[in-house]
C-alpha cells in the first residue's frame, strides 16, 4: 500500500484562508474521485483523503494531505488524471496566494502491514 503526503507552507497571516482552501481542495478530490485506484478506506472511520496540520514541533505553519493507493502505478495513474483535470488545476492555481512559493512538497511512503 502507498501513501502520498503533500505538504505546503503557509504565508504569515494567511492561515484561515489556507485552511479553507485545503479543505475545499480535499472535498473536490473526494467528490470527483470515482477512481478505483484510490482506496476508499482502510477502516470505515478513515477517509481516503485527509487534511491535517501539526499540533506542535514545527515552526512553519504547514498543511498536509494524505491519500492512500494500492500501488505506485495507481498513484501515477491518479496524478496523471489530476494533471488533466482543468477544475482541479483551476482550484489549485487560483488559491496559491496563501502559500509560500515553491513550498509544495510530495513524499511517497510504502505502508508496512503489521500482524
């Protein structure tokens, strides 16, 4: 199982605006996601796309999204679809004002299953 974590750093004084934008972006992806490559949930209580912020330990204000996929190929296929999705690109590009330029970072993890 693969976990995509995307993070962005927020400009000073833009926290509220950035949080609302992050939630709307996640909602758009959830609503538009008929993609079988995105896992609907591991447990019923877990959304396939989550937005979160650190509670402490990080100086810069950051937002994170996580999305689970079955395989790396599924991640690549889904990202390719997002790249072609004009509404997603518009939503993402229109709201870059609260973000620090060049701060979008993606990390990809392999989830290790335990017994």
